[in-house]
C-alpha cells in the first residue's frame, strides 16, 4: 500500500479506492455513511487485497 493511499483512506475512505472500480467505491461509500470507522476499515481492506 502506498503511504499516500493509507493517509487518504483515513481522511476520506471512498476517494482512496476510486480507481479500484465502481463496486469498491460504492461499498466504501456506504460503509462511510454508516460510520467513519467502518469506511476506513473497508478502504484499507480493499487497498490491501488489490495489490496481490
């Protein structure tokens, strides 16, 4: 994970996964609306799993 992406995932989670696809963006956006912490966790999981 890029350090900039991690920082962006903490500040505004949906913006950090916008290039991963529409589904990833929507999931992270919905989680962020439900609460900031679930959005951050979701964004970090998506960013971590996409590098493999």
